[in-house]
C-alpha cells in the first residue's frame, strides 16, 4: 500500500523527492528492530503498520490485522466506546497525547499498554495517520499493585502496633532496632546497636537533622546493605526524646525499592519510546544522514547518559567526525586519527555488536587521542562499528569521564541507536548512488551525443575530400598534367586511409567491449613498425616533418599490426594538435627489460584538469580542436592504452607544458 509523504503534527511538511522502494523497505525493517511497540493507524482507526514487537506480544501477524480497525481484534469490549469516540471525530490538534489501555491477545490474555501518540498530517493540515509508540506495562502495574498492597499492610501493622522499628538518641546513635529493620539492613542487630545511623545512609541523602525538639529526615532515603547493595526506603520520624517512656526518636522505614525502580523503569521506557519515535520520524523524512545524526545525538543524553557522543565515518583512510554532542565539541569534518595498521586492537575480529570498555586506561591497545586527553579523558566507552554489506564504514560511540559507568541496559540501547544510524547511512548511500547513476547516465548521453557528432564529422571530412578530388579529376582529366593527377590521387588515398583508420578504431572498440581482443605477440623489429606508422601519418598530414631516431636492431615482443596501430595513433595525435609547420619526433630505446617509445609534439599542452580524461573512452578535452577544425573522436588514446595493456605493455603521458607534450608507450623487449 503506498502512502503519501507525511509529517508529524506541528512540523512543516518537508519537500521530499521520490524515494526508492529499497529505502522504504529498510525503514520498515528498522521499525521491526525497535524493542517498543509501534502501530500506525489511519484516520478511521484502520491498522496500516504493526511492527514485529506488536506481533510477538499479541500473537497476531501484520497480515491478519492490516486494514482492519483497531477495535476488531485488540480492544476489549469495555474500552470500545472510548476508542471509537476518538476516531469518530479525528482531529490533528488532539495530538500528541498519552494514554493507557488494554490489548486482547490471540490467546485471550490481556496486556496493559502505555501509549504515546503522534499525529501525521496531510498537506492540508488534516489528520492522516496516528503513530502510537507503546510499552507493555502489565508487569509494572502488577508490581505497583503488589507494592501498594504491601505498603497498606505495613502501614496497618505500624498503626496498630506499639512496636518500634528504630530508636535513636539525640546524637543519632541506634539504641534499639527491630527485626524487620535488621532484615532490611542485612546486618545482625547487635552489630548495629550503638552505631551512628547516618553511616548506613547514602551521602546524598544526608544530613539527618536531629535538633532539639525535632527530627528532620528526608522522606526517601537510601540504605546501604551489608552486601553492598542499596535499598530505597520511605522514612517517617517521631521526636519522643523528652518522653520518659520512649526517650528517643522513633524512625519508621518502609522499603519502596521495587516501587521506585518500577516507576523509574516506566519513565525510562516511555522516554526511550519517545526518542525512538522522534528519530524514526526523522529517518523517514531525511535523506541527508547528518540531519538524523544531529537529532539522534541531541536525544541521546535523555536516555543514554554520557559526557560525549559521536558519529564517525571512515574517509580517505581517516576517522572523520560526522556529528557529535557534548564536551569537547568537534566541528564536523575533523580528522581524529589515521586508519593505519592495527588501529583498533580492542575491537574483536568480525565483531558487529557494541563494544564496552569499562576502563580505557587498562584496555590493551587503547590510545587516548586529542582532544580526549587531560581533563577530557574518557574512561568508559561504548563503541559500535557501523557495518553495511560486510564493510565497516564508521562508528557510533558514547563516552563518560567515569569508569565502569554503563550497564547491560545501556549496551542494548546503544545497539538500537546504532542500527538507526546504520539505517540513516544506508539511506544516504542509496540516495547518493541514485544521484550518481543519474549523473553518469546524463554524462554518458552527452558523451555519446558528442561522439556521434565527432564521428560523423571525422567520416564526412575525408569522404568529402575523396568525392571532391574525384569529381575534379573527372572534369579536368584531359587538361590536367600527370603531376597534378598524382597529387590528387595521393590526396584521395590519404583521405581514404584516414577514413579506414577511423573505421578500424570503431571495430576495435567493438572488439574490446565484447572481450574479443586477442593480440598475437611475437618477436618483431620495432623500426619496421615505426616506419609503417610514419608513412601512414605522413600520407594523411601531407608535408608533416617527423624526426625518427632509435636503434634499428631493437626487437619487441608484441603484435606487429597492433603495435603499429598504437604508434600511428600517437603520431596522429601529435600531428593533429601541433601547429602547422612544426616538427614532431619519435624515438625508442631499451630500458631494462622493456622498450620505451616516446612521441614528442610542439602543441599547446594538456591542461591539468583534462588529463584524467585522456585515456578514457570518448575522452576529449572540452574546447580542444586540431588542424583544420578536426575535433577527434576521443578513441585514439583509449584504444592505444587498451592495446598496449593487452600486450603486457603500458601507455602514459610523461610530460606536458604549453610548449608540447611527451607520450611514452612501453612494450616487452625481445
């Protein structure tokens, strides 16, 4: 089912272009990886998206519920009226909101869900979809009810009992301790009697003020047990120092650790769900990964405490900052360290999950790099490699100044956040690849158009000359001297050879593209090859001066015809782009096991920004023209290099300046 581009209520709708189907599928995959429940409803309450967490909780598959209303399966009868009323008059201004309701699972069981709902609006601002992000709080509510019942029983016991939980003197010394309190502290009664009560209380919950006529004790205090753990207690006190029957301060303690932990866990899960919903919405809207990185890192501190968080990408053999949060702040694009040698020995080989370093100072292979030194030294680090298609493209890390700061919950949350970053990076790569393919297609269309125009020109020019000279000879055959007839025949022959060479280049290009090029290399005399190439070029460029020098005894191991084609292309190129009347030269010599052939011209040189196109297919330097307006096809140097390579040789541009250029072809010596 296709859905239009939407935006969260209150945000302006971004200008989004078309997205590939692959990106949409990958965004759906991220929803399935999020541990929280995510459901998307349309304005009529029909289910559009039902993620994997919802499927695992309810036992229903998305296919079972898609396009069915929420109340068809999931809402219990006693809650139907309220849900239907909401979708009877859906309005975007009612969102965002939070609520709790029950879901009925396939097996008939009920689960209590805490929801945070966000509206997605259409371009007109009307309600289009509702995204609900929820957490199963059934067990938490049960724990709260159990804790509440326990609290009621305990209070009833205290209210109807004259027993003393804890008795302190004016100085806070324990003079009496009850059995329940002994179990709470985890210490024998006789060990605690006569000791200062404050030593068992968390430092942040002090001081306990036990002044004249009053006792001020925080409502919630944390008690340190003998096993090193902490328990949170609700405290109440009664100052009875002046009562001769009591003679002290009565302190009642109620262990509310489970209730506090359940409340904190609920708060964390709701906050995590809110962060995931915000980041997932941004992932759907943004194609540039930095937009997602910045939003994610801003939200990280809400759910993953840290002093610094960063996304690093690996570019040009360097770890480069893409985005970061905290102190010290690094500008995006900052290079952190080179990727050389075993630069991350603390990451296990082929490791894909988060790596937790409890104390970097004792981690083998860890290096503190600037600016994370001195007062900014990070002792606890969670690092997650960003892996796409088996390649490590970067890392996501959170850091703390305190050692051994993170726990298993933090690791799981970092892994989830890392998957969102990987998804953003994957989306960006897909988008960049699409843009690159579009640019390549546009460039190829332009190059092919230029090539067709150039080939047409190159074919038409010699053909026009052949026809022109032939018609002239035909009209003046009996009035023209033999010398003039020979001259015109030479010109016809030169034009035909030029056209023949162009056709041969086109045929050779076809052979290369279908991989049918198979030169037959053998020992052959290089001077004979050069003479053939020089004669051919001289016949095309009548009167061109070509200086030839080299040892006539030098032999090369190559295909004679293909080598002649390489040399002729180099000489043709030199003559075409040299000034009229200038001289070009060709020389060869043995260099170690190879024979080097150098062709020098006196042209205007090749600009730096055009040299990377020299040996590419259809590669022509924009604006360059040769003699008589000849523009070339962009095939000569490309084909020559391919031929040289096929014969275990090479072809390079050795030198170029405004006064001329030198090309060097190398072939194995024989």
